[in-house]
């Protein structure tokens, strides 16, 4: 033993020297502790600190002399991290509190040491560390209500299905009973699969509104509620319930972050006040409640300035204002969405940086991921390319912002997970805090998938009072969740937009989010990753290209203007400029995109030029040129495009590079950059690697049969149907037994980026397929790149490849894994379109044959087949020339429908009512269809559209469901209101549908899921189209009928001879209605009408004892507000007016004040003697004088606008109807644009369908029926 009359503080080696002096022995660690993210527990308080370390030895505390004790322990491996004397001021740290290049969480130890040095009591006084406040006791709740996010929309998409599913899993692990409330029927979290251990106990498909939530609380009596997993919908609902005293009234405990803290973050003034309390910086800003106050605030700040709405999602109601007129216009609209807006100084051009932060009730706090926006501030982060980890911050900037994040989150009192966003000056260390989201967000889902850290799962555990240290890292299984992930790779998130679908909508990007989905690419370099992301977001792109992308047209807008203006195509304009020789500095001055990013894009441009100069494939085989190109993310097809030799195709490039050994490596996402062993199935592929992290599949007796290249040039759709598609070598193999198939496994292709037409419903299909495969004992391999999905959760499959859904990459994975086959029919149109190329490359396609898929997708082949079979369809003609199309239209009469092949969501599909419209629409359709057929058909007016969803096995239908559209044909099925079971179909109509469907299934030898759309008029039934894949209605029919159609289809595709479910549609005693979710509020200028091209971004569905009850609840679940007093009617045709007459009487009888535009008013007053006040139609958007319809809308006097336009096509001209519809959306007035829906609403109100008895889905499924009952 030794004594010294002064304090001693040993650091790193000093810890080991003092320990040796204290009698301890040291020994070598197996791996050593290195890096900046080692979690160390203070054994006095239980608090965990993130520390920087670099050592390979530690001490054996059991060998310490008496009087010494352990001070710190490593939370991962349990090794000692510091000791302290029990009575003297001697203490040590194996880590580095000075943190010259790491976190400074333990800097307080220097203050402690200096205090000890100043202490006059001498060396007989033990060391005194700061003492923290004790944590509250863990919650004792037993039953938890979880609020979902409702239908997917711009700003709130599938990420909340993922987070909600993780929350249910965490709650069930903790033994809690879970009640879920979410009307999003396409979501995975609403599954009621009896075989799943992580499902909710009760699911209510009801609107997430305060009124409905209170009814559920009354019925289910939960003692806890989770509100942070349902996005802004759940959060705003919870705030209103809290302010109304509902939680106190029913003794419901809000788990996780308190609602008072949520309000502090959402209310812009309170948030500003909270940050000022800790001297943190925010932009100069003023919270206001009126437009005049906003104008006064602007005078203090100056223009340009930013406005933001409180309690808003995805930047809704926000924007940059350049002058007072713009401020008044935007402010007026923003205040219809929220009663408070923040007027703040614009920091446009600063960097935007985000941190994901996790904090528990014990005050342990870590940053899980930091992310940097490629675009400077001014573009909503949901519309910006996001890079993780940040690439352009200095070490000092990184830790400065990290330190601030921990400080802010602790001060606010957040428990669980949150997101903090900064504006960072690009040339100094000045920063401002933009906002804190005290809930799971889009960025949270991205951070989870980018790091492998299950944020929602951990946050839910923390909400129950668990501490971070006690929760295990789900990837390593051995280390703690109280850590900060290390990334030895680069992640790029790229948004997906669908702005071209909407007339009048600008593609300019700003502070209000417009994207409908996103992709996430993983690689070892920024160049590789951003090229992968480009291919993911648009399968027609071969990589990051400028001139070759076809997206930049300099005829009307100069390249410089393209670059200066943030749009959905600016990245490609920047690349065009760099390809044309612009300097990095010149592009930087125009965009303020960081020079580091631009230098990487410039390298891609230079490599492209080098390939063009090389001219052919041979020069690229010299040295490492081909490998260098692949390391920079160039695809085989992309390289082919740059070569002058037309004989070189993608297959030849693939063959050559494989012969040279240029093949991608497989790497793991292990959260700790290989610092600890990890057995994880979360994988990506890269050319920047020397070896694989997982072994290749090895099987005996494999018969490798490379497919030969097709060289003939036949054009017939029969023998040569897959002409012009990319071809490549792959390995084909036959599997003789089911056990062999199970061992090899099945590869499932996911849905890719969410877009209009392909949303969370296809992720549900992929997850259902994978789960059934695993139940049947098959190894499951999933390929997807959408970070918002449940399918990309690493514990859903045996192997998860976060990779491209391109022919090249799917073949790379297929060659490695050697599965028994590939499922292409559950992920929507992207994998379905790959069926032909994959089959030609020798890949075993499970289910329906690729050639039969081609026959259904190709409009010409399918129509010819129906004619041959004698099955009714509208008159049709293949487009050979515009003249032929015109002659056909004259023959059958207008209107006609233009239909391209191989498209999703009715892309470029149009109804032409005149020759000029037909002429214009044909140009668009030919452009979209490329080399695929375009068919023109007779459009039948006033016909009913019918959905047939089925599962077949070798051409024999196993199960089916028939649903009817409420709207007449002419509204895309994705935008239609669908009723199941069908309520108003003739018996003979149903017979014809079943007969036709059976014949088509047999003719196409369907095995797996399929969907056929019919139209019926009277008793005459015609086929519209057939999709040999899962459709967006499969989750809807599966949950309505309590049988998973995709599970059945999966068994059929795997050759397991499944038994059909016992379903009798006639005996179902309840009704489910699916309603579309639109995002017109965000799409400024879009015409909110329905047509044959899909416009909805999501869907909801609700159940009822009858169609009216289910319809009204589903309508409310979309955010629709029921009218209370004033209704404006504007119906353009007498046919619609006649049809709506009885409904108009119902509205008047219920006491509504009716207004009408001149023609509508005249018709109803003269024909039906209704009391209607006439208002004038607008001529311009400023035509809001007294007595006008616009004045009624803008002054918030109107509750509902019923506007039925003439025809079923979207017109480009600005009409009075368009101005009315647009104003209704902009000023938050409920809008109905379809006469059938308007009639249904009036009948619902008349019948009192707004009064309901809440029932969960099992209660409906258990209703007594005749002949069939779900057991």
C-alpha cells in the first residue's frame, strides 16, 4: 500500500500504473477497446457515459488491495474502466476524459480533480463526484393503447408502420396487453396473425381522432398510452386529449416523453423560450396568430424570411417568403392549418444537419446517428438527399453539435427517441437549432436502417422505464444498447417524387415536403452510394448521369437556371454541368452545395468521359480500370451506354468482369464497424472490399447451365416476347425435392421506393410472403432498398440484402445465394417487370411463368387472348400511328382511353374526349411506354368497376374476393372507394365475373396472386385488365375476410399444394370500405379531381355493420371533416344534378344551409324547389368579392364543397371548377368531387351513421354467420 498527501488522477496508462501500485494485475483483452463510442457505467450512480478509448489491456479488480473499489465498468464486455480509493482522493479512468478527438461526456472528472486539489482537508478525504437525480420508478401499466398514423401521405408514410410494429414487439416482450388503433389496413402492424408473437391483442380500424380515441379508452380501459409511434397524427391527437383532460379523466398514463414536453417542442414560442433558458441559439423569430402580426414581425426581420406552422407535419404550411404579398398569401393558408405560425429569419444556404438522440429516464443519453443534407438549408429534409454519417463536418463541429443535442434533449426532458435539426454556417462554427421532433420520425426510420440500431424498439422499452444499459444490442446480442454506432460505410437517402402526375404543380422544392417516398443506398464510397441511389429511385436510370439521363431539357430553361433553382431534377442538372466542364467552384456558387460533394460528382463525370474515350470494353480490362469503375458505382448497363461498340451489351460486360474476378463483396451492417463480433443477416454489396463477411452458398450436385445470349431479331410477341431486354449469364439449377428447396431458400423481391401506385400495401405483401416461407421451413432472402419498410427489418428474414432491384444486382445475389427460386409477384410493378429478363438469364421464377406475365402485361397480347377466348372487353386497337388512333376513335366514338403497357398506377393513362386531347395524350403515352404497346380502347360511361382478387394454383382458382367501386368506372382503382363484400351487384354479374376469371386463370396458367378489374353495365360484364401479381387490395381483402391471401399464394408458388380457405362472401355479416388518402394540400396547384391516372398516396379502411357506417368512418379516417352548417354545391351537368337531387333534399332536411353556383342553383330551385343561396363562380383565383363562392371558402364560412366536374379527364386549363376545388384544399374546406360519394355522404348523415359503437376486428370476424365462421 502507498499513501500520498495529494489527489491522484490516472488516465489510460495512468489507470494501469495506479492499479499496479494498488496491487492489481493486468491482462490482455481479446479484442481491445478502441474508438470513440465505448459505453462505461459509473458504478456509484448507474449512469452510462460514452467514452473514447485506445487500449488492449485492463486490470483484474479482484486482485486490488483492500480499500480500493471499481469506479467504471465497460458496459459491453464488463472489463474495468477505472478505480477509486474508498477514503482517499485517488481515482482513475481507463478512457480519455480529455476527449481530444471524441465525446466530452466525462470532462467533469477534471473539475472533480481540481476541486479535490483545492480541498484544504488533505489526502484523507475521498473523492466526490456529481450526484444525479434518482430515476422515477418503472411504470406498472398492464394494458397499453398504441396510436398509429393512419393512411400514408406525403410527410407521413411507411416509416410509422415500421416503428409501430417495433413498438408492439417491445411491448409484448415486456408482457403488456396491446390495443392498436390504426385505420391503415395496408400496414403490417395491423395484422392479426394468430401465429405471430408480436401482434397487437386488439386492432381497431378507426380514425385516430380525439373523439374516437376517447371511445376506445372507455371500452378497453388501458392504463397506458404510446403516442410517439404514430407520427404527427397521433401526436396532435394526444395533445388535444391531454388539453381536454381525457387522460386524467380515465387514469391513462402517457408513456415516454410527457405531453407537456411535446407541446414545448411543437409550440414555436414555447420552444424558443425553452432554448433561451439554456443559452442555445435559434434563428431570430416571432410566433404569431394573425397575418397582420406576421407582417409586423417581417418588418423586424426583413425579407426573405421563413414561416412555419406549429403542430404541422413535413413542413406543411411552411415556406420562404420574398415579399409582403407572398407572406400574406402563405400566412393566410398556413393559419387555416394551425392557429400559430413562426416567422423567422431565413438561413437559406447554411448546412442542414440532424442528430438522432435517445435518452432514458435515468438520464443516460446517446446520439445514435448524425446525418447531413446534401442540399443546403431551404429544402425540407424529406425532399433533400441525406448522407450518413456526415461527410463534410470537422471533428470539432461534429462534437459541438453532439454536445448541444444532449444538452437540449436533457433540458427538455425527452424520454425515448427524438430528432434535432441544425442550421450550420458553412464557413464558421455558428449554428442555430431549427426544431426538435419529440417522436419517431422519417429520419428515425432512416437512422435505424442506416445504423442497424432499432430506435423504435428501444424507445418503447425506455417508455416503460427500462434503462439503456439493460437493453441489449439487437445485432451483436452481447453488447448494450447504450452505445453510439460506428459506420464503416456511407449511406445516401434519396427522395422519390411523382410531381409530373399533376398538372399546375411546380417541381420547385422548398420547406414544405413534396416527395412520396425514398430510397437508401449503402456503399463504401460516396460515388458508389449516390449512383446506386439514382438507380433505386428511378429504375430507368443507369446511374448518376447528366446529359444521358434525359431529364434536363435546355430548350426552355438554361442550364444555369436549372442549377440555381432547387427542383426534383437539380442533381442531374448539376451533373450535366460538371460533364460539360463547369468547375466545382462555379457550381458551388450557384447552388451552395458543399464543394466536397461536388468534387465527388465531378469524379463521376470524369470517369464517364474516360469510358467514352476508351470507346470499347477491351481497354477497360487493362489494370484495375474496370474495378475502379465498379467501385465508383457504375453499372454494367451504364458502361455499355458509354461505349462506341454497339455489339457490347450489359451481359457481355457482366461476363467479362466476372472472368476478371471483378465481383461485388457482401458486407454486414453490424453497428460497431467490426469492433465486436456480430452474427447479423443485414447485408449490402460493394466492390470496395477484399473479402465477404458471410460465406457464399455451397451445395453439392449443382448443374450449372448458363443461358445463351439471344441473337435473333424477331419481333413477334409469341416466340420472342422478351426482345430488347438486358441479358446476362447466371446459374440455373433444378431442385428435386421440397426439402432441398427449403434448404436453398427462396428469394423475395420487395417493392422499392414508395410512390403513387406502390405504397405500404406491397410491403405488407412481401412481409406476408416471407413470414409464410419461414413458417413452412424455407430459408428466406429478401431484397429491398426502402428504409420505411417492415420487410427491411433484419429480423423479418433469414438474409436481408439492402440492395438495388436491378437485373444486375438481383443476378449477383442469385449467384451467391443459389436459391430454389425467386418470387417477383408480391412487390408490385418493379419486380414484376424483372420477371422476363430474369427468366432469360436462367433464374427460376416461382409462380406464374414469366411468359404468361408478359401476356397479361402487354396490352396487345392480352386483348388478343380475350378475343380468342370470347371474353368481353371494350373495343380496342393497338396504336400504330396517330392517324390509326384517330380513325379508331371516330369509329367507336369519343371518349376513348389511352393505355400504355407495363406501367403502374395508370401512368400516362388518359381519357380523351376530343381529337385534340387524343393527339396530346398519345405523345405522353408513347414516351412512357418506350418500346411497349400502347392500346386505345372505347371508354364506357356510367359503368360500375369491380375488383377481383384471387389466388390460383396451376390455373385453378383457390380463393377469391369480389369488391365493388363506389365511383363509376373512370376513377383509377387506387383512387376509388372499394366496398367488400360487394353490396349492389346482380347475381348474373357475379356469375359472369367468376366465369371470366376462371377462364383467364386457366389460360395464363396462373400460380400465385392475381387481380382482374372488370366493368359492369346492366348485366353486361367486360374485362379491363389483369395483373399477375399482388395488387394494392390484397391486404384489404385478407384482413376483411380474416384469411391471408398472400400466405396462400406463397404456398402455391412453392409447390406445397395448399388447401383453399373456407370463405363464403355471401355469409360475411359486416362490410369493410377502403377509402383513398390524398395529399393535395401539399401539392400546391394540383387539381384535386379523380381520373384514370392514380393520384392518392395511401389508403384507409374501416368496418361497420353496414356500408354506410363503414364508409363514413373510412372517410373520417382520411382527415375529412363532417359539415356542420354550410354546404356549397356546384354540379356541371344536368345528369349529375338529377342523380344528386334526392341527396340534396336530404341535406336540406337535416338543416344544412345550401349554397350553389348559378347553374346548380337554377336547376334545383326550378326542378325541386330547394332553398339555395346563389353565389358566383370565380373567373380568377382573386375573384373573391362579396357574394362569390371563393369569398365563402376563403372566409372560412363553408364546411363542405361538392364539386362535380363534367367528364372524367383532367384538363390543363384553369376553369372555375378548378379554382373552387383548389381553394377548398388550400383553405381546409372538406371537398367531394364524385357524385356517388356525395350521395353516400348525404345518406350517411341522414341515417345517423356518425354515431357508432367501437368494435375491434376480432369482434367483426366473430359475428355469427350462416355456413362460415372464423374459428
